[in-house]
């Protein structure tokens, strides 16, 4: 039983380690599953919340898009 549980957890961790950068990451700390959102995901959530607050105003939506682009440039670009 312990072997099956260990194999399942290992498979889950391997899947989480190869997940896309925009996806959430899954880790295990102190026997608990911790789901953390990446910076790119936070940028997308902030942009969506900003657009909802705009109520259809074009200049406001453009400002949200600009903020999103800046957030992505600062936090999501892979550095080589």
C-alpha cells in the first residue's frame, strides 16, 4: 500500500514539474499539497479584474492591457 502511494505521489510530482510556466505549481510541504500560482497567472488575474472594473470604457481597458503587458515583461519572460 505504501509503495502504491509513493508511486502515485512521485507520478504527481513529475507531472507538476513539467507543467507549463503559466500554470499553477503543485508541491508537497509537511505532508500537505500546496498549490501556488505563478507570477504570470497573477498578472492574468489582475488584468481580468481590471477589465471587469472598467465597465466597457475603452481607455480603461487599454490601460489594463498596458499594465498586463508590463507585468508580463517584468515577471514572465524567461531569461537565458
